[in-house]
C-alpha cells in the first residue's frame, strides 16, 4: 500500500518526506512526481511504509497538519486509473490537420 501526500511545497525533497514519515515507522520508498515538460515537482508525493499500521499512524497524525507553511493532505493512495494510452485520445481529424502545425 502507499500513502498519498498532497499540497506539498515545491521545495520539498524526498529526504524531507522521509524524515517526517520516519517518526511513524520504517519508510520503504518516497516518490515525488515531476512534470514531464518542465521538470518541476507537481506538489504531491507518495510514501510507502513497512506496515499498514505504520501507514495508518502517519495518516492519522499528519493529515491536515501544517508543514512548510502548507496544510498537507495525507491519505491512502488510490490505485491509478487506467485511462489507456496518453496523448489526449478522441480520435478523428480536427480542423482537417489532425491538430498538428505543418509550418506552411
């Protein structure tokens, strides 16, 4: 299982999250997603802990807590929805050019 941590400062590091969650148990993994285009952190992350009891204790203690001048949201991560291939989908041609600029 994994814990979702939202409303994070863009300055937070994996080491910062590890230190905070380590107060509630053994942290196995921390992941801070970044925007593909800008490389900037997206303001949320995921923490995996050793046991569900440790995760529950961390969620109970940290959900709604103020950290780095923000009220963070901490809860069980939901399984990722399978939305199929990325890229917007929709199919069909739009505007006769398929949405691509041909540079003419």
